């Protein structure tokens, strides 16, 4: 076969492969899926199944948390505000626990005073 004939034959084989139903037609390729809509039709038909999956829900939640964490960690001003708020909450919680301990100690002292005073 001459060079031109060989080149023409390769081109025809290549073009035939990408024709609807040819070797190039697969998932996401032109000519695949319902009515030849390609990748969009396959993806859209698969969506209801993906959304019902618990693993997909967990993936979306993880992706959202990861995106939020990346945003917070990249914004220095927001990170500082969150740390200050966290420290205030922690201090308030520790103060509440200390107050609770004092109240318990007062109640214990009152119970002991009643037991020793009444006997």
C-alpha cells in the first residue's frame, strides 16, 4: 500500500470507530446512552441512585466540613475570631463547673451540719 492509501485507510478506520455504535462509543462518548445524549444522560440517570446512598451522604457531609475547615484555616481574621470565641466559651464552661463544685460543697456542708446539729 502506498503512503497516501495507507494514510487514507487509517483515517477511515478512525472515523468509523467514532461513529455511533463504533469502538469509540462508550460511557460518556457521543452516541452512547439514551438518544445519543452521551455523558449527561448517563450522569443524570445515575443521580437518584447516588443521592439515596448513605455513603454518598457521608461523602457530601465530609466534603462540606472539609471545605469549611479549609476556608476557616485560610482566613486569618476569621480564625482569630473563632479562637477568641472558643476561649470565651471554654472560660465560661470552666467557671460554670467551678460554681457547680462550690454549690455541691455548700450543700454537703449543710447536710453535715444538719446531721451533727440534729443528733
